[in-house]
C-alpha cells in the first residue's frame, strides 16, 4: 500500500541527559518521510518495549551516551522478543567502543553509529533494511 | 495473515497494535477488520482534547488518564500530531508528556501522524477509536492540535470536547473569533498558575454569554431593563463550564473530571448522546461514500485526460467547473 510509512521509535534509555543527538536523528528521519515517535529522556527498557508494542513500530533507534549499553540493549532485545516483536530492527547510536559491537550485533542490533556518523547514512541504512 | 480480531477482542495488545496499523494504512485487512469489530463498538466515552500548540494538551491528557485510571476505567489515548506537508514525515512527541502512564496495563497510547489527505484524518481517527472501543477501552482520549478544519472534524468525533486555553496566548478578540471555541463542551484554562488566568477567564466568559444568552436585568439611566433569555427551549441547555487546571501538578483535575462526568450525564439525560452518535456515524458514512466515489471516478477515466483538461484550464480555454462537468460525463 502507498500509505505505508516506516515508523520509528527514538528513545534514550539510561541516565545521561544528552538528547541532542537523538533529536537530530529524529528530525533527519522525519525529513526522510518516516514517522518518528519521540519518547524523550531516561526511558527504562520496559518503557521502550511497551511504547514499541503500542506504536507497532518497524524500527527502534536507541541513543546511549552513558556507557550502559551492554546492560540496556540486551534487555530491550529480550523484552521485544517476549512481546512477539523480534522482527523490529534496532539501531544504536552513541559512545560505543568497537569491541562491544560484535556482541551487540549478536543480540540482534542491526546498526551501530558513533560520533561523526552522518544522518544520511542512518537514513539509507534504515531504508535499505526494508528494501530486502 | 494471522487472525488479529479474536485476540484483539480478548485484550491482546500486539494484535490491537497491528490492527491499528492496518486501519491507519487503509489496507484490505484493516477494512475487513473494521467490519468485524463494528458490532463490538458503541460503549466507550470519546473525549476530544484540542487547543492551540503549547497550551499543555498532552500533559493534561496524561493527568486525565491518571484520574480515569484511579476509578478503574481502561483508557486509550490517540495522540495526533501533524505530518510535514513537504516530506510526509512526522515527529510525534506526545508520549514525552505521558511518562506517568507507562507500565499500566490499563492504558494504551497510540501516536498518529495527520498524514494529509483531505478528510482522511477524520476517517482514520474514527476508525482507530472504533478499534479501541471494540477492544474494551472505556474512555478514549483523542488529542489534536486545534489549528484547522481537520482538527475540528476530529473533535466532532467525540461525545465530549475539551478546548484547552492558556493565559497569555491572545486577547479577547481571539475569543470571539469563530472557530474551535464553538465546538467546546468544556473550556479548560490550563497553566492557570500563570499570570493572566483571570483575564483569560473573563474573555471566555464574555464569549460564552454571547453564545448562550441568559436573562439579564440591568439599570441604565435610572430605568430597569430586561433582556430575556434567547431560548424558550424547555430542554436543559448545556452551557460550557470553564475549569482551571495546572496539568504539571494535577491541580483542578478532580473538578475537570467532574465536569466531564456531568457532561456525559447531560448527554444521556437529553438524548443528545444518541444524536451525537448518529451524527458521527453519518459523517463517517458520508466520508466513506465520498472516498469510494472519488476512487471510482478516477478509475473510470482514461489516462492523461486529467492532464489534458488541466492544460486547457491553465490556458484559460476552459473553466475548472466546466472541466469538472466534462470529466464527470466521461467517467
């Protein structure tokens, strides 16, 4: 159907208060024609999974700058699976050390973006993940 | 496609959520689902919340939902935000103000982009509320930005419409302009702890007195004048009450909830509930027929015919009305 739009949940789990990056990404996705549900700061994995369920999103974008990604991301993935939403694609942005990336991919994260990543790249990757 | 209808009626949230997407996208499955869900609708109290950007609608909806939950009623929220007219994308940010509601299984929040087709928003949101209604949500809060006709149409879906104002957004001329104030069943002055709440209330009161005249007695040059009330209508008249609230603290919320309950009772007492229900269904029927006729009309036209006529119109050889008449004959 032509009416179909990619729906993205943009969330900031954890305790750091820097949401500039998440907002920039939200805007870029909007400008690429996606519908972005922005949930704001300090979300627990439970809140994120609940919002993803109610909003029937195709993609979740997580922004984590606190270093807690190895605790938060696997928990989000677990909850998505428990809710029957294992097909939702998860993209992660923030300060993520290279050595963590293989593990994150293993738990099911589709893309990881560090400082300097272009929003165009994120948009292209999200669109490409639906082209297949 | 797996059956989504039976689990939705049984309270499964993922099924409801997927159904809502089908309905929003106007897919075949969505249309079929609405047919099966329809007999289960008609139980919920639909409450529209509208007002200018920045008046605190989302925060107020958050508080209202908490109030309804404290009475044990299940609450669904449909939060509509505008789509970009250029890219079709949207940032839907109402959930930011509704953090308090997370973790409560008796609440379902769905964000919706207005998308942009003419009349489409009203049709889609009517359909979405039917899904919530069938799924057993007893109170459905529909939040829209009160900026244009489509939002007014959405508010018309509701049994009870709240128009939210805030101090300092405009003078009393704003209040007598035609528009969303006229659709209000309850007027809310939110952010009432801010300076200017009194003058906002005065302006709204003046506006209401013009719209709902009551008998007045006054002295002028030593003589007593009487202006009679405008209506000799024996049915009790609903004069929209004005309620103050501070959504960030919850102040005034019990009083607002009471006004909502009083309005629902008034609708039931006067038979207005059925009338509104009928009017809503009539609008829905009309929209569906209109859309179907439109699609049928375009399907019946040879390709390129519209473009040919458009060029003629632009050269001023043909008026748009004449062109439309010709096209209607051809289709």
